[in-house]
C-alpha cells in the first residue's frame, strides 16, 4: 500500500542527504591537518601519523538547522501529498530535525545512513506500538468481546469475517453477533460469511434491537465457553445522536472489552478526521484500516494512530478472508525505508 509514499520518501531522503553532505564538509583546516604532520616525524614515529589519522576520522561535524531546512520543507510536502495529516507531518518533521540538527556526524559515516535512521525513528515515534490481538486474547478473560464500529461501507462486516477466520486459524473459538439489524441484507451478508467460515452466528430479524442480539451473543459465548465474541454493527443511523445513543446502549448491554473503529485507508485524511471525532465521542481501543490494497499513499495509516493515540490493529488488504495483516509499525517502516540502505 505504501508504494507511492515509498518513492516520494526516497526523493526526500536523498535531498536531505545531499543537503547535509554538501554543506557539512570537513573544514579546510581539518583537511589540511594531515599534510601538516612534519615529514620528518613520520618515519621516526609512524604511530603519530596513525594517531592523527584517527583523530581526523574521529573528528565530528555538526549539522546545523540551515543545512537541513530546505530538505525538511521537501519532506513536509512529501508527507502532505501522501495524505499524512498536518499534525502528524509536523511531528515527523520535528522529530527528524531534532535527531539531525546538532548531531555530530563522524567524517567516515554515510550521510544517508544518518538520514534514514532519523526518518525511521521519526516514523516509529508517530506510528505507536500496534496492537497484538492474539496476545490480548491469550492474556484476558474469555469470552473476549470485541465490538466493531464505523461508518457504513468502510468494511466492518468484511473485517468481522476476516478477523473470525484469522482467530479460528489460531485455534480460538469464535461467535459472531449480527448486530447490524438495520436491513435484512446486512444480516444475510454476515450470515453467508459465517456459514462459509464455519463460525457460529447469533442473529435476530431485521429491525430488532442490536443490543438484544449482541446480549444474546455474549450469553451464548459464556454458556458454550467460546473464546471470542465478534460483534458487527450498522454504521448507518438516521442521525448522529441516534448513532451515539445506539452505540451507548450496545456498550452498556454488551460491555465490550475492545471497541474497534473501522475505516478505509482510501478515505485518507477524512478517515483521520472521522477517527478523531469517533474517539472523542465514543472512544476506541484500536483501529482497523481497510482497503489498504487500494491506497498507495499510505497517509491515513501513518496519521490515525498518531492523531487519536490508539493503535492500529489490522490492515485490510483485499476482498478475501486472508486479506488481513496484523499491523506492525516496524514492518511498515522497513517497507518504507528499508531494503536499499
Ligand atoms: N479492496 C478491498 N475491499 C474491501 C476491503 N474490506 C472491505 N472491502 C469491500 O468494501 C465493501 C463494503 O464492505 P462491508 O464489509 O460491507 O462494509 P460495512 O458497511 O462497513 O459493513 C465490500 O464490497 C467489501 O468487499 C479491503 O480490505 N479491500
Ligand atoms: Mg456491514
């Protein structure tokens, strides 16, 4: 998903490297230092030459703000063009600046290595830690109840099916609650997934109270000693107030361990704004970003975790059940900056 951003970052990184490389050159005095060693001394005490050489190699060059400011502007444009939210871009730039400026670069050290290290650390700082669902389930009381929410069409139902399949493969027992009772079609959709995956599903008829369905699902999980409850919900309510009160009631009745906010990477900065709004009003424990396969810019993935200070749990990467990957900040950073350093 990060193809476009990766290319842009490479250009920004080269620009940073060139700026530092060009402007922070060894001073004339430093370069002249070696020839200044009295020739007569050299044969008599070669160790002195070695010492001076060592001194030159160990001498450090200090990177100034001026050396990097133009290149950092380029990096900022790169990030914004890739849909990275402004506060997140600001945080990345500030981090890179702090780690480069005032830094003592050893003469022998590659500028690119310095720049890549600064960029990697900056990205890791904004991406946060990720969320290991398997580990969470292993270390919490069962059933672990997970509520999936988010606006309509972003991929909640598909994600519930994918996560169900993912957890089943890891040996956990799963029950799905068909909490989108808004349309009969929605119940049918999740039912088809559950049948295909061989996962138990609890459903009521269309128009039923979603809280009642999810309450029954939790009761089923308790009485059958099921490990995980996955609750699908509708994203479409008549008004925002209605959405809030519905979700409020579901939360009271079902008492989820985790509220997972689902949005689509293709929504870019809109997804970041929506996630922040959702976090303010309902609160989320983690985020799943779908349709990452259709988004080459990658900005939403980088911005959401930083903006709402909640971890990304999975990326949805296609329409099949296996198209889901646990989100790993390390892996993303490696994909963006690793490989060719
Ligand atoms: N390409 C792609 N399509 C997805 C992904 N996740 C969901 N979709 C598609 O997005 C559409 C809406 O998904 P759905 O799960 O019904 O969304 P919901 O309304 O939030 O429950 C469907 O056509 C899904 O196949 C994904 O990761 N990649
Ligand atoms: Mg749905």
